[in-house]
C-alpha cells in the first residue's frame, strides 16, 4: 500500500472554513478520482514553540505507485490550483510518499 501524505498548516483566520471545505469538497474530489482506496485526516496535537495556526496530516492510500502517479499527472494540478485560488498562502503544505511495510 502506498500512502500519499499531505501535511498542511492553516492560518487560524481561515481554519474552520478550510476544515469544512476539506471534509465536504476537497477530500471527496480527491477520492472521486478513483486513485485512492481510503483516506484519513489527522490533526497534529504537538506544536513547535513558534508554530502558528493548526496543522493536519491528510493521508490517501493507493494500491500501487501507478495509481499515485496517475493521480499526480492527471488530477493533482487542478486540485492544487483550486486550493491556491481559495486560500492562497494562508495554507502551506508539504507532501511525502510512503510505503506500508
């Protein structure tokens, strides 16, 4: 199983709006691509001393690297653009790819 992890820091001023959008629009759109079989959304409890806002990890589970690359090539650019248009730099994300062992 391949896990595509997106760690996101969200400014407090848009936090609740972003969280609702993620749960009702964005995650369902990602899952509708058919490239992932399940997902989890986790909120980080521990924070660095100078960290602001709220931080989440959204994990999408793909059955193969081919599914992940298909997502990256055919769906991710448009979905990332939507996020940028809605929230700009108030949402900062970094992505990691992991394999379940």
